[in-house]
C-alpha cells in the first residue's frame, strides 16, 4: 500500500479513536459502521475496482439498518435525558455540571435557590467564579468575603468526591459532593441538611440549657455511662467531693469512686427500683463531712448494656447543722449551755424506766441561796455571768454518768447514774464547796451558797414526777434550816409524810373554796395622834372542816402557793372583801381603807388585772376604799412588771402597800420608781425598839425617807406602850397591833366605825380616807 494512503488512514483512525472515546456506545458503533462503509466505497473508487452488486446491496442494507437503529437509540436517549432532566429539576437536591473550562452547562432550580439571587444577575456563559462572586453576601466584612470565596474555589478545584457542609446565602446548609468526570467536567450535588443542623442546634441549646440548669441548681450532678465513664459533672459535684476539676475523675469508674467516698453507698443500689438512696455522708479529703441525699435516674438505653445514669447529690449539710442547732436549742439552756428543762423531762422519764435498786438514778435538786439580792445589787448581767460560772464549776466535777440541767432562774438539777449513796454524798459536798469559793466577776467579788435536795429512783420513788418532787422537798428542808440554806439533805420518809399532808391540805383548801369555808377578821389601823380608825386589814381565817383544826395562815398560804391554788384564793378574798365594803356603803357606813394581802404569785399572772376589773364592775361603789398589800420580797423579782401592775391598780383607784418592810432587799431607787402608797415596818424592828438602838435608828430612817418620798408608814405589831412611844419618837403616825386592837369580827368593825363617825362624821368632801395623816 502506498505510504500516503497508509498515513491518511492512520490519521483518520487516530482522530476517530479520540472522538469515539468521548462518545457513548451507540454513537460509537454508528460512527464505526458509517466510516467503514464510506471507507470501502472510497477505496473502491480510488482503486478503480468495479463494485460488486451484492456487496453494494449488503453495505447499503447494513447502513440503512444501522441508521434506523441509531435513530431509535437517539430517540430513546433523548427520552431518558428528558426523564433525567425532569428528575434533576424536581429533586430538592442541588445539582450542577461545569465543563472542563468551568462553564456552567447544567443546573436545577434547587441549585439556583441555594445561591440566592445570584442567577438573576448572571448571563451566559456562566463560569463558577462568577457564581461565587455573585452569591457572596456583600454585608460580610471584606476579609470574611475573601475567605469564603477562596474556600468555595478550593473545593471546586479539588473535586475529590468527599462530602463537606456549607452554609449558603439562602440560609440553608447543604452537604456538597463534587467530583470530576473523565472528560474533566465538574459534577456537584448538594443535599439539604438544614434540618440536621437545626436539630443539632436545638440539641446544643438543650445541652446548654441542661448545663446552665445543672450549674445553677444547688445540687451536685454526675452523669456517667454503663461503664462508669464520666459524661458530665457540675461545679457543685466537684465541690462536694473536694475535687479541683473533671480531670480528677477522668479515669475512674463513677459508682466505685462514689462508694469509696460516700459512707453507706453500694454500687449495687443503682440497680434498685428505688431512686432515692437516703441520707448519706461524704468524707472529703480535708476531713470534712458533707451530708447528702442521693437520687438516681437511669436513662433509656439504645441497646442492652448501653444505658446511662444521672446521679444527683442534694447537699443537706446546712439542714443537718440546723437540725443539730434546733435540737441543741430545744434541749440546751441558751444562757449557760447546760441542758434545759425539756431535756431533763425526757431524761428523768428514761431514768425511771431503766433504773433499778442496785443501780439507781440520783436526782439532785439545787438552787442558789439569796440569788435575787445579787441580781438587784449588781444587775442582771452580773447575775447571768454568775450562773454561767456556776455551771462551769459543776461540770468540772461531773463524771461521764452525771448530767447537769438548768430548770430556770437559779434552779438546777443534777442526775447521777451508777453511784452509791456515799459517792452521791461526796458529789454533793464537792458541788457545794466549788460554789462556796468566791466568784471574781470583773471588778466584783461575789460569794454565794447553794442548797441541794437528793432523791433516788426507784429507792424513793418509782416515777419521774414523784422523784423530782421528793428531791424538791429535800431541798426545801435545807432552806428551812437556821441560816436559810447552804447544805444538802436526802429525802426521808418524814418528808414524804409532810408532803402527803400538804397534798391533803391542798385538797382541803379546794373544798374550802368551793364551800366558802374561809372567814375574815379585821385588824384596825389607827392614827396615833387621836387613835382614830383610818384603815383596816382583812385577815383570812380557815378552820379545816375535815379535821376541825384552825390552820394558821402562814401554813395554809404556803401550801396554797406551792400547790398553785393561791391565785384562786386571792381572787376569792378580793371579791369577798369588795362585797363587804360595798355592803358598808349600801348601809350608809363610811368604809375605811381596807387592806387585802395578796401573794406575789397572783400579781405575776397575766390575767390578774382582768380579774380585778371583773370584780370592780360588779361593785362600782368601792373605788378608793381598797389597798392591795404585798410582801417586800416581790419587789426585787420583776421591777418592770411590778411597776406596770401597780400603775394599773392606781388607775383603778386601788392603793398599794409593802408589808414586812425591812426584811427584804428593797432599795431606795425601787421605792422611788414603784408607785407605793404605804409601807409597813416589819414587826421584828418594832419589837426591838425598846432595847435595840440600831432598830430605833433604822425605823427613824425609814420614816424620814418615806415622808420625803410621799409614802405613809405603818408601825406593825405594836404590843407595848414603850413600842408606841418609840414609834412616836421616830415620827411614825399610823399604828397597828395588839396594843390597841386585836383582829376583830366584821360586826365589831362596823360598831367601831359607827362610833368613829359619831365623833368625826365623814362628808362628801372629807371621807374616812382623809383621816390618814
């Protein structure tokens, strides 16, 4: 074959091969058949060889068949291309093809929407760089725009087929995959993953909300997986366990770490249905104890063995401390720190249950002798300090089986367990000696003594109330000794008999009140100058109906005070005296000032004034004719309350008097502050006027001081002419005593008043009370 022909054929073949490589199979076959046919005809023409009719017919038939086949294939291909184009257009996935020179040759609507309004401004031919420029938001800073454009071009040039996520200008996230075809075209697909990002954002928000809540809540939170690996802990949890950070527990199994640091926690408890693990204690590395309530929550598992657990630790340490504080306050005396009355009530009940004859519980009832004068002389602050020091001294003596209680004021009780009677006696002596040693309180050196009464459970009493009462009886027996206390005494059967008699007397007093068995005698009070009756004192008398005995007032009044019925008796007396005075007014007899003795305990009652008002409303005509008389001892008990009570009595026209003046601890300042109308000089001073110059000096001073303060003085217990003369010398103008009149019956009082009215008749402007000097 000539060289030119050969080279021509090779050139044609080479170009054809290159074209065929870029064709589809049907195009390639059709092209090959066409080329071969044309080549044969050309060859025969050039060669001059005549055509074989059969060959020509065969070639024509073949060419026609292939032409028809190719046309059919083209129709099918265009149909498939139409389907493909429609599918691409309808899919929400962005799709685009750029040729080897980065010209956009195909795209769908989703691709255009992803780029916002970029395609509204672009004209064909469109290059990828043009799309990037048009789609970049102009509101971004220049540096950000440049970075976004470079990143887009980088992914486009390096179309590796690996997916990457991009945020497009329409606000959607697309997961983009770009790949190069064999011809160099760039095919890009963008799957909308906006919902995935929104879900992730929502999850992130929930996670942030959870973390924020977990860090805000005042509880420790520990979140771990089925292997115990920590997923999350909050700051409170780290603080509870005294950890510096999550790295401290990064390589530990949470349940076993908790078990090692929380007393009473067992990892097996996590499998229980009960999600509350109770009140447990965490021991921190610095030795502190944190009390916690632990709750667990098992999260649903995606597969068996893949569950997660959230444990919450509620720190109740402040609550525990508050409970201990409340318990302390409930059972401790706030002033001294000793156990209080409530604690004593519980302890003595327990002691009554567990004590035996071989192992008794000893009850030591104790109070300080003459403590009230210390309060009055040095002030309550010093008195409080003294009580604290007394407690400190007693507690240094005590043993592990001894317990000190402050019942109130200067009243204490000591319980001793496991001691014999001689040992208890030694303890009592040691306590008395410790208290007897002077107390140095600031600049004040104070001496005080104590009295102790002792009873045993069950040797003396089997119940708590009786044991305490018997110890008190023993204490009272010490107080009644000459000198007024300072010692100890054990309970005896004689004291029990005395207590029984007093309780019987209390019942008799209650019956006497109900049966109106009390009677009155009246002792006149005279003006010394002319012996005129200016006042009378109502004296209560009682004959026990059961025994027929006339009981001395000092005996039954003391029993009434100890039993608590004295207030009923005092109000009964006030009502009966008010009725008597009102009766005098009704009969036209001018009543004198009538003095009524009342117990300090009655005046301290909250309803005292209300009871007085009720009686005054019943007898409105007795105003100005009554005077309430109290012993001096009450004056130093509660000055503020006493002043207010006296003021209210004065507002109601009721005068007040202090009986037995000079035997208590009343101060001049107190007489100045309290609105007192009368004081009665105690009979012990009056009795010594004849022989004791000091008594005379004291009485003269009292009279002179009282006159300066506007207080009237009554000499009480005057029995001799010498005493009367001494009182006259001292300047005392009012006299009461057997010298001029013993207590008399009501009828004799009326006769005495009628005789006095006949010689010095009272008038509306000069009533009997004006006879007082």
